[in-house]
């Protein structure tokens, strides 16, 4: 394996492999694992973020998420990211599922958590983060997905999972 590029956030490596006797080159992105948190307020609303995303040049609706630091477990990252981005602390942070966001080109694993029993604290956003909070109902979130108002696929997956399997108000 040969490293082609290394940045603060990811590396690109070239792998050689053999399939059906044919030798191929394949570039993969190696990236730290990430977490996504579904924060549910006591009244049942989901705490969404409206965040400026530089690569797409606009604000988009997302759930809180972040990168797992080298010395952290994913659950610790979920607790930290929730407070940093939203200012909320949770009495309960429960793992719900995990998956590869883009297994055709990178090795990142994403861990999804449900946060409940929220109490307001203080945010500690990264210097380049521009985030405002928007609490919405699960029903409104699904409507926003249908209308094409939520573009972030990890957020869409989490909201659909929550609405299908976890939200007793909708079941």
C-alpha cells in the first residue's frame, strides 16, 4: 500500500489487489471514524442543526456529528460533540446502529447514538463552525426529507431509522 496524500482529516492510499486473476490498482480514503447523535428533547422534538458547509457553499440541516479522536471511544465522542455543537448534555446516550457512509471509497465507520434527558449547557464550537439550532418534530423532519429540504444523507438515515424504529409517538 502506498500513501498518495495525507491531510489533517484523511489520507489517500493506493492498494494493489488481484480479482479473478486480474491485477488492479484501487485508491482508498482512510479516515477516522465518526459519530452522529439524534438529540431528542423532553417534549419529543429533535434538535436539528442548520450548519454552514463550506464544500457545498450553503447552510444545510443536519444532526450533530463529529470525528472520533484517537484516545476516545465513539460514545465519548458523541457526548463531547453533542455538548460542543448544541450546548446540551444528555442523561442517556444510547448506541443504536453503525454503518459505512461510503464503503466504495473509504474505510470510515459511523456510529449512531440516541441522546435523551437533555439539559441546556454551553456550546464550545470549533472556530470554523457556523451552527444554529432548530428543534423540530419527527413528523416535520420526515416532511423535510420528502420535500428535499434535508440533503445530508447521514442525517436522513438517522431520522428515518428513528422514525421507523424508535419514536413511540409515531409507532
